[in-house]
């Protein structure tokens, strides 16, 4: 897939990186290891108030993500969620070959690493009988938008996990019409989320739409075709409990992992990418970086600083990729070209 | 007046500069040459759409200003609008003496020059008989909030000017209850503003609440006590027209002027302040700068970049002024201290 720009990471900084690149007329593809955009904002503090985004008195991590997605939408970047870029090499012609674990490949003019603290990796479930189920009947932190949840409609689902990520998905599934009771399992009888979500879970339990198990997974069973048949749970008293099932959703936490980025030959300092604050270029020309993953004198890990970093990175890349377009800085308040790119006028 | 921080300029970057300083627990005084906050955002593109503030799909310059003022409000900085800092000297103890044209003086720990393209100066009215009227009965670009306009209630007012700034003030005055007809004068019978404002002016003319004169000011007359009595206008055909008056409002344009800032001994480059992009310190330790007035490698004159610059400037100043408070970066989403400063929890 040929593109001017490949953005790695769909957190707030990656989303604004894509916005600035698109505004400059560059084509953009976005890749993120998670199934949904938002990065840390959605995974770590989706409902926490953020009070220091300039001009936004208060917003949650989820709201900020939604605002940035809306702002980006008219520029129509390509999306590759649930993908992790594993290989990145610079070609002799100065362009880049990037490849994902599943083989998706990009031919990019410039690369933007907005990977925050790294690619979020779900904590894996370990039990006999799970081999080959992932991606088919075993789902780690699936996206929570209605379209993504629709695949679970009418299916017997067990959600494993005890915090907000698990509870949100369990509650959303239990709200689908004609859904069999959703099974929720956590190793302890203590669930952690805000009061409103806990109350929602309580109501669902009382009405029988959700069944909670304080238990641990002992094993899973598949038929010869590799379809999930049932799971065996171990209860606190040591007894066994079998659950007939179609799908397993696992939300046992996400851990960021710098992963393959560390192998791309980019200069690093304490696990951060060293960048030039004039261009936010890494040590490899054409690979830029912005957000929590970068290091430069004075760096503060604030979202608003990442917005600036992404902006200068976009301009530097634009100058390199389109030297003939060099001209005065255009403003969205006065430039018909920019307004048109954003679907105005 | 003693303060940790003196912010020069109340445009978007100055407002966010004050926000970041207040968030770090520093006391802040804000000075701006104009009668209202907003700077270029309000004076040059109050109603133009800005489309590239991260997370704000669209806002006008005026809306952005209002949002930043709301965000800043809980930190309660001191305000000095309509003031221009003329003198700034560094004392031997590392603090600063700043003084305004009217004698207002500050003893500041650090100074932040967020002056954009300079202090906006109104184009002055020239005619015999105006001496001594300014600030009493002659008002250049007065603030447009209801409280500020209240001083003109029931007064016979002539507004001079033909663009949005003049028309907005004329229309606002004509909308006051029991107001004598507002006189509007411009040298040509062509007014410039958006269609909605022009339509509003037309309606006011048709209902007699506003009277338009294509004319030029020949002279003003005062009584012995220095009260404005009348102005003499010269019509296009050379004839004279006298208007009995109480107040003169003049909106004939604003020109930015770097002014005294150029005399403070700060390193400059093409009329811009040279800053270190790690601290946004000028060449004088303790004087920082952010926004359109600064120069550093890669600088783009974008509002969102000014927000970042102001943030790093605030942190650098905080480290210098409160070295004992040095600690890990706090986040508004998790720090009770920051939330409390912003009036939450």
C-alpha cells in the first residue's frame, strides 16, 4: 500500500499527526496495535477528566479521542487498527518499507512514530484448550463501538476481567436485544469501576441479563472444527463449573511494550526516541516521532506538547516530500485550500 | 505589585501561559495594551473559523478566547487590560521591575512576553479640539462586553470607522434600551463586515436607531470643563454638518507595534525574540517568550505551537522560582493538587 505518510499509533498525538499531514495535502495511513483509536486516553483514563487541553475546559480521554476523530474525519486517512508494525526499513530511494505481523505492507514516503509508551499488549489468558482460538472465538480487548460489538449478537459470551475495560464490554453486550445472559468472570468478587458502571452491572445481575462468577479458568474445549464449545471454571472452594460458550472476551489489562520499535536502528535514550525539536526527526531522516515516546531537552509528557511536536514533524516531512510546494504558512481561518481539504466552503 | 509571574499579552498564548503558570501554583498578573483579552484572535479574526486547534473542530477567534478565559478563570490571575508595559529591568536579585505608561508597577519573579506581533495601537484621530479628551470622552476600540458598553448608556455617541470593529460597537450601542440614535461616520459610504452584521446595521438605520454619515471629522469642541460638546463633520460635497455629542468612539484600525519590547536588551532576530526551545527563555534569564513573537529553529506561527511554548516556559520558570518543589510531572487527570487549583473536587 503506497502512502505519503505512515502514522504508527492512534492515540491523541497520532490522530493529530494524521490531521496535520492531511491538512498539508499528504495521504496518510494509520496503524495501531489496539482495536480502537485513543491509545492511553481510552485504555488508561477513558473517563478521567483532562483539564489542560487548551480551550477545552474539561473532557474525558474518550471525549478527547472522539473530538480528534471528528476533526480528522474529513481528511479520510486509511485505518489499520489491531495491527502492529513489526518491520521498518529505509530503502535506497529514501522511502520506507513497513510490514505488520499479519503481512500488511506499506510503501511510505515518511513514517511518524506516535507510539506513546509503546504498543499496548493484552495480558494473555493461559489455560489448556485455547490454542488456535485467538481472533476467532477468543478476543482480547475488542473494540467497543456498536459495529464491533455486533459480531457478538446472539452469541453466548464469557467476559473475563474485573475492571472498567471488562465491565464496559459486559454491560454493552448485556444491553443488546435478545442476547443470552452475558457471563462475567473475575478471580475475586470485587469489581473496579466508577460508581455509575458498577450500578449498571448490579442492575444487569439483578435482572438476570448478566451472571457473575468469582472463578478462574481451568480449561477450554473446542470441537474438531476449532469452534469453542465450553470452558471449565474453578470456583474459590475448589469445585468445578462448566459453561457452554461461543465466544471468550478477555480484558485482563494491557501492558505497553516498545517492541519492534527498539530494533529499527533509531537513536534512543532511556527507551525514548531522540528527536530534533525543529523537525521532530529521529536519527533516521524521514522517520519522525512525537508524543510520549520522544526525548529532547525540556520535553514534558503532556498531550498538548505532543500536538505541537506532531505539527512540526508534519511540516518538516512535507518540506522533504514536496519541496516544490514550499511557500508561506497557510491558516485554516483564511486559506481556501485548507478549508476545502477540511470539507468547508 | 508583587507577583511570581508577569504575562505580557492576553492573546490566546498569553491566556494559556497564565493558565499553565497558575496550574503550577504561581501567582500571575496579565497586562495587555488592548481593552479586552484575545489579541489578534479578537481584533483580526473574531468571527473567522479556526479549524486546527487540537480537539476543537471549529471555533471563531472570539470563541477560542472565551474558552481560554473560562479555563483560566479558576486560577484568578490579576488583570491589567488597556495597559502597556513600557519599562522592564532586571534587578540584582534576579527579579524584575516592570512599569506601565500610567505608572502601574510590578515586582515580578519571571516575565512572559506573549505579545504576538506587538502591542496593538489604535490609529489615532487627528483634528483640532481633541486634546485632553482621550480616556474621558474619546475612546479607541473600547471593550465590547456589556459592562464596558454600559458607560455609554443614554449618551449621544459618534462611532468613527467602517469595518467590523466599528460596526459591532455601533450595533451594540444601538441595541441598548432608551439609547439616543447612534451616529456612525465613515469617510466612504461603503461598510465592510460579514453579511449578518451589515444586515443588522441596515435594520438599525431603517428604524432610526442608527444614523450614518459619509463624512470626515473637521473639528471637535469642548466646554471650559473639557466636556465634549459637538463635532463638525465635512460632507463629500464640502458642506459642513454639526453633531451635538457626549462621546466619541474611534475604530479606525489597529497596528501592532513591537514598541518598548525592542528596548529591553533581549536578543532579537528579524524583529523576533530569540528563545531556547527547551525553556522558551529569551537571552535574559527569567524573561521567557511564547507565540508569534519568538524565533527558534523550526518555528511555525500557529496558535497550537504557542500553547506548547507557553507550557515549557511555565515549567522552566517554575523550576527556577521554586526549585524545592521539583518533582515528577503532575497530571490534571490524576493529581488532586492540580484539580483543587482548578476548583474541582
